[in-house]
C-alpha cells in the first residue's frame, strides 16, 4: 500500500509525504532485521548506501560537467524525494539483490516514462522516478510472495540460483 501511495502522490504532484518514506524505511528495516539479524542488516545497508552515494556522486559529476558550471541539481535534475525514496528502499535488500533491482528499477522507470509521454500528454516534463520505481518494487514484492522461502528476491538468494 505504501508503494502504491508513493506512486499516486509522485505521479500526480511530484510530491510525496515524508510519512510514506518513514513507513517504507521502518518496514524494510524490520523485515530485513527479522530475516537476517541486526549485524548483517547494518552491514548490508551500509554497503547499499555506499553504492547509492557513489552513483549519486557520478550523476552529480555528469550533471555538473554537462552544464559547464557549478549548480545545485537537486529539484532541477533530480528530486529530493527520489533520493529519499532510494535511501529508504535499500533497507529491504541484501547487496546483490539491491544492485540488480535498483538497476532494473531505473531502466523500468525510464522506459515507462517514455511510453507515457508518447501516448498521453503529461503535465510535467520531469520523470516521477520515486513513483515509477515504487511500481517496479511493488511488482518485485508481489513476485516475492509467490516464491518459496529458499528463492527470495529481497534477500538475494535468487541471485545465486541464477548461476
């Protein structure tokens, strides 16, 4: 429900309630701690956060280089809500799974946004990244419900089963 609410709010107004992000963060933390224990949880989300910081750093360098001047890209090229969304979603995944689903969520969001813009007129030119990524993660979590416990998407065991 939280992911669906994020989608609706982000798509309609490009604003998402901070309470939805807090719910997403705490539910993900509780789930991950219950499945893996606190020590592994802290290790996994620390690595996930470092991955996000690295990726956002590269994105910042690209945006600064492409503009040819120093400026603040937050809310011009990347919304603060998009950043907060990904900072909250990392609590749900082990590192291997996070890398895969994060990458695919970005690709999914971009493809869906271009389809939406092609077929319908839209009010905003910016991609509702948190909203579209929340749809992707909702699909991932629904798929997770149909998998047995030994092939978990969020806990990364499916990555090893693919090899």
